[in-house]
C-alpha cells in the first residue's frame, strides 16, 4: 500500500542551498535548521496568518508589514512561526527595508524555537528576483526531467525490440532507476527474470507480499507501493497482463524513492512487459510468427488464416494528438494487442474483433469494421479514411461504416460488385493518373463538402482543397453542386476503394 504522505507537486523542486549559493540574490540564513530543503513554490504575503493560503513546500516572503511595535516583540511572532511551520512552509524570507531596518530578533528566536528556516533578503534584492530565480531553476529541472524520461523511453523501447527482450527491459529499467527489477509469479517469490543489484532478503520478502496483493485475480488494485525500508529504498509492484482476467505475473521494483521521471519509466516498463508476457505473446511467438513467415514466402492470406487465433480483426489507425508523446507501446496496451506498427503518418494496429475498442487518451483513432484476414487490405483503407474523418471532426474515435443501411446493405448492394467496379472505373477514368485529385475529392465528399475539415484531414491549405476539387470537377465535366452527381461519385469512389 502507498504511504499517507502528501503527493509531490508536479514540478521538480529547487534545493534551498542553490538559492543561498546565488551571489546575485544575497540571501543569508540566520535561523532554523541548516539541513537542506526543497522549495516547490514561492508565496509573498503580508497577512497576519498566511496558513490558509499555503500548500506546503513554500518559500514564504514577507517584509513584515503585518508586524507592529507591540506584537513584533511578543507572543505574536512565536505564533506566526508556529503556524507557518504547521502549514508546511520550507522557509521564511524576511525583506530588510523599507518597513524594517533589520530582521526582528524576536522573529529569529521564534524561528529557531519552531524549526523554521529564516532567510534575510537584502534591501537590493526585490522579491520578484527571488521568485524569478526559483521559476528559472524549476524550468531547468523540468527540462532535465523530460529529457531523462524521453531518453529512458527510447532505451526501454530499443530493449523491448531486441533479442531476449524481457531481461533486456529489466536491465535497462534497473539502470535508469538505480535499483533492482524483476518479473515474478503472482506469489512474488518465483523470479522469472531479474536485473540490478539484488536487495537484502527482508526487502525481497516485503516486495513479494506487495506482488501478491496486486496480482489477486479481480482485485481492485493493479499497482502498489510500500514506504521506504531501513535503507531508504522504495518497494513497488505492478500487475502484468493488461486485460487478462487473471493477473499471473508482476513487475517488482526495489529502488531509491522515485521522482516523477522514475515513476514514468517504471510505468513504461510495465506496459512493455505486459505486452511481452501478456495473453497474446505466445500466439505472436507461435501462430502469428508462422503466419508471417508463410506470407513472406508467398502464401495467400486465406491460406495462413487458420494459423491465427482469431478469424476476424479490426484495423486501427491512430495519430497522437498535439502535445501527446506517449510511446506506441502505451497505445498497444490500451488496445490489448501487440500487433502494432508505427508509421510516418499514423500508428497501425490489428485488434482481435472480440475486443472492444474505445477512445485512447492522447490519441485520435480510425477503426475499420471487423474483417477476415483476406479483407485486411480493405480494412486498412477503411481505417485510414475513418482516421481522416476523426481528425477533421476533432473526434477521439470514428468507426468506418459501409455504405447503406440494414441487413441488405442498402441500394449499393443491388448492383453486382464486378459491374459496379466497371461502371465506377468508367466514371472516374478522367482522374486516372491523378491520385491527389481523386483522394481529395473522396475526402471532400466524405466530409459533406467542407473545405476546412477536408484541409485539416489532409494536412493541406483550404485553397489547395478548392483548387483540387475544381480541377476534378473540370476533368469530370460535371457539376459538384448537384446532389445527384455527388451521390454518383460517392458510390463510384466506394466501389473502387
């Protein structure tokens, strides 16, 4: 179980010693403990009781406006220091001048009494300079943290893609968090693979207990942490297996107390190991691999279909939304499939038809209807078209729907497919050799003639859309404002897709 300590702020903190070391600030500690502390916020207040406005972790700045000659020498300052400590402030910065020529001695004594670090802020240092120094340091720390996460994600992904991936991922994770990592059975004692400096038996026993808790089938929690042991290490366990009904494996980690970057890397490793050890791993190593080999050797999709566990599949095209940098492995875990292929424009995935496909955080999805193995090419095209509509409509997920309604398939089903293709080829013959015009026309019709949404879906300027559609209309010698013409072209384009 996680301990009851309050969560850390999302931004890396700044060591107080780093602020004291800056000559341009001229800060000087004159009271309170000398042990270093971490500043997460800066707050300026002249209120007699700032406690209701503090979150914890602040450097509280004041010029002492709230002090008067009587209260400044007595019990008031003692209570002020006591309340500030109770609110979780890291330190109190007292500005010298223009209100006070020096830090009140009673305040120095009160801070020493209650263990509150007291800094003297010289007259030439405005509070805004202290605030700017803290925010600049936080920005630099955040950049270092993001760089560490990015580099760690790439290293973990490379390890997962190489030979003997499970031990490779564990070795990479152990190095990145400076600890020990293992994949164990549900009981926690049966190590299938491990890497890093092995912790003492007591720590192993404790993390095994944690692994048993998070791998209880149907249990409410799939991850847990335990407070630091006697050596200051943090214990953590994560159930592996994704959507599997029984959690039979766990990732266990013994490492120094994690910062946000370490937590992110452990999470990525858990996702990768879930894919590598999950319910589809064996199939991927067996039937999926055999099917791939036979396809490469020239067999048809229909011939290799019996090797696959599932007869029907949905094709998914996914594009990360702006500002989202999660790896494709996270998408694979969310979809419940290891069959994922990153591409230049989109990530493509094959998902067994019996799995429910829902929106994925940070991704825009286009999903085909379930198709047999022989229909994957058509499913791929349909998923791509659905993704374009999702992007244009700013929707998290769009599913492809075949033309027509009802069990009979609508009017389009009344024409034999072979005849429909011959007719469509004749109608669209003027656009042969101009795939950009044909593709733009198809997208424009699918979006009900919207110039802006078509431009968004294709990633081109709206004027380019207008030019291409106008050129297509001229080559086809037709009036695209006529709904009958639009319907005819829509059926023709669908017959050839």
